[in-house]
């Protein structure tokens, strides 16, 4: 299913083309054909397939190598020497999936991607970048002057809007009840976002790994001050 399919055929009726595309073809070329055009169509199909494999299938955001490539471009390009890298983590996503299932968890990931896009459209710049390394982790690279204000707005909106993914009872009491492997029950907070950031305005970096590590450490250090809501019953 991940291999691009191009039909090359003498069947040139409109109904034939529609039938071929309905079968899932990525392209449909009729004879006679131009060999250079065919080469370009094959190259484009391969590039589209590679791009799809480099994006998160659920959120649709760039992941893996695309995020690394973006960071390398920032470090190489002097014109982009003022940027902030924000590391974001959805707290309690796994516990949420234990209670509500993986489909609901996927919806939370898509919701997060949309929310990030909305905030960046309102407060970011045209050169900003949003990525999804996977699971409960998202990243933002922004050139906005007040990146901290943008970061705080993302965290605030998430905490406010993520409640729509919970049942009325859980929203009202402000926590979920989760069963552990021993049959016991405990309270788990509603999901929140932890955020940490690093900026080229305040330090220089030797490589892209240093950027991600420092931002992740800042996120962990900052989230340590958040009140812990999980308590045993």
C-alpha cells in the first residue's frame, strides 16, 4: 500500500481514467506518451511517497528526518540566527488512552496539531515550523520576537480546550479514575502540556542534538514545578 502506482495504458477513455484512479492509482498516463514526462511523473510520485513517510500519519505534521533537516537549515543559514525551539509533551496521554481507547488518543493528537497551527497563524511568523516527532511529543520552531508569550498561549489553550475530549463526569470532577494492574484505582489529572525551550538569542549550539536535549531538559525542569494530581485511592 505504500508503493506508488502509475497506470501506463492505451485505455484513454475518461471512464477508464476514473476507474483507474478509483482503484487507488497515484497517476494515469495514456499512450502515446513522452518519455521525459514519464520520468518526471515517476520522480514526483516517489518524492510524494517519501514525504508521506516522513510525516506523522495521524497528525499530518512533519516528523523524524524532516525535523532534523529543518534544524540543520537553521544552523547553516545566518539569516535565521534568531529562533526559538519549543519542546512540548502531552502529560497523561497514555493514561487517557487506557481509559478512552487509542482512537480517542489519536483524536487528541490531531487536536493538538490543529491547535498549534492556529496559534502559530495568530502569533507566529511565515517561517515558523511545527513538527510531531511522535506519540505525546510535539515541537515548534519560531522566529517570533516574544516566543515565551507564544509558548504560554499554546499551553493555556491546550489545558482549556482538551477538556472536550473527556466525558462530562470527568470534566466536572477534573480528573479520571484509572485502574492499575492489581485492580486498584487512582486519580489521574486531565491532560496538560509541558513546555521547554531554547533560543539562539541566548546561546549557541554545536549540533542539532544539543538543541533538542537542552529543550527537553528545560521542559522536564519546568514541569517538575507543576502540582502533581495523581493520587492513590
